[in-house]
């Protein structure tokens, strides 16, 4: 069970690293524009905000990696950062796009449940 929970936490951390790259470096590129359904004008105007959001996703990934490195002793850290992921995903699902719930919050919920059960 520990291996499964660690894999789920690692997946959530990887997703947030991916979000960091999308928001910080690809926001105004064709792939970022297509991924988020933006116009080039909106992407250019919101580039700084997206980079800031990407940085926060990087902090979530770093916190989850920290918890993984500590093994079972890192469970409280995993609880905290997975909780942050879930809250951010639920908020984004209500305020920006329902897709955020499925892509961010749901993987966080599954990972948190697996950590609690392990």
C-alpha cells in the first residue's frame, strides 16, 4: 500500500510540475494557448499572472516531493500539501473551469486517501 500511495503522491507532484511548465514557460506559446483555450492577446496580457500561478504549483510539487523523501515520517507534510492541492482544485473548479476539479482536485483526493490508508 505504501508503494501505491507514494506513486499517487509522486503523480500529483509531477502534475504540478507540468502545470508549472505550462503556466510559467508555455502560457503564450501555441501549446499553452491551445491547452488553456486562450487567445494570443489574453495570453500576452495575463502572462505575469500565469507565471505567478505556475510558481505556486511548483511550491506544491516541492512540498509533495519533500514529504516523499521523508517516507512515512513525511505523512503530515503530504497531508498538508495534498490538502492545499485539493482546496486549490475545488476552488478552481468552481471559479475557473470544472476541468480543474478533475485534473487537480480528484488526483489529490485519491492520493490523500491512499496516504491515509497506508
